[in-house]
């Protein structure tokens, strides 16, 4: 039993380190130089827009993984039917909506990341962080297995860190 805990601990640490490395790469612009910028749009704005779009894609992927993980835990009986389970699924759905709002807004203003875009995206990410913090404080209590709690907590940490990266742009 102790060996299993050590293995889960090592796996959790490895996943956490990979998540941090993955997220650190998300903030770097994918494009170094943008040509034919619209009037009034700076190179830095275009790069920040690109970084935000890339990070939003990673948020969408991680949110999907979180949803699948929670449903699998439910199917395995580790996260039983309860108000905490229902609330966790509701919060994950809200996080999806907030990410989609941000991504769709950026699609409307390609290669521009001015004050208007930053304010809207910031509001979406702050709301997402608030929602995810509710899972940390309420939803994890419904999971009856500490290894599964750590798994979900790791995904929540990854999502929160990605949202924080966008806020830092």
C-alpha cells in the first residue's frame, strides 16, 4: 500500500512538473515577427494576442481533460452522485463557457491585443479562476480517494496557472 502511495506521489510530481513546463511555454509568442499589421497595432500586441490564443487552446484542452476525469471518477464510484458532483460539473461547464467567450472575442480582433481586448479577456479569466476555486473548496470534498483528489487538484492548478498567464499579458 505504501508503495502505491509512493508511485502515485511520483506520478503526481511528474505531472505537476510537466504542467508547469507546458504552461511556461504557453506564454511565449508562437510568432516572432508579424508582417502587414493593421494601422495602430504594435508588434507586441500581435504577439500578446497570439500568446493569449495559444493559452486559451491549452485551457480548453485541460478543461476537457478535467471534465473527463471527473466523469470517470463518478463512473468508478470514487466521486458519487452528490451536490458536490453536480456543482463540480456545473463549474467545469462555466469554465468552458468563459474560455469560449474569450476565444471568440479574440477571433473577432485578430492580431490585436489592446486595452479593450485585455479588459474583456481579464474579466473572463478572473471569473474562471473564481469558479475553479469553488471546486478546490467544495468539489474535492466529494471525491472519496486521496489520489483522485490530487489528480483533480493538479488539473485545477494547471487551469488556474494558465488563466494567470493570460492575466499577466
